[in-house]
C-alpha cells in the first residue's frame, strides 16, 4: 500500500510540474518571476540577447525581472514545443510582445521537470 501511495504522489508531482512548465509563458506575460523561479533547477543557463551565463535561481530572478521591467510584456504565448523520446526533457518556444511593440523569441529547455535554460532573442 505504501508503495502504491508513493507512486501516486510521485506521478502527481511530475504531472503538476509539467502543468506549471506549460504556464511559463503566462508567468512571463504577468512578470511572475517567483512562479518561474519555482520551476528552475539549481543552476540555469540564462541568455538575454548577448548576455549569457550559468546562474543560480536568485540571479536568474534578478536578471529576468530586470529584463521584464525594462520590456513590459503585453502578451506572451507558446508558438511551438517538443519532447524528447524518453520524455525526460522538452523545449518550448514562445513569442513575447512588449507594450512598445518589440518582439522577442523565448526558448525554454527543461530536463526532469526543471527549467535548465532560458534564451531571449529579438524576434
């Protein structure tokens, strides 16, 4: 019985993590950096335009929050996504539209339900 309960809890946790990652573009649109932070691995490869570095969660929060404050989102939506054959990694591609009319391509890569890479480039 304990075994079945632990399997259920583990699969529910994975399912909820997957749902949260599906919301990453909504979190970007609403500038909800805390929700994004809950999806990050211990270290994340963050690339914003030409600035790329492997950062801890707190550093990602700061840089991503700063970028979103400087480029206020009006909308952000998923354009494409894909999963690995083993289903332990996936990517999501989104389009960020700012209030000033600028457009950015956002690439999010996950492994084992944690975001390990975020790339933001001009569209």
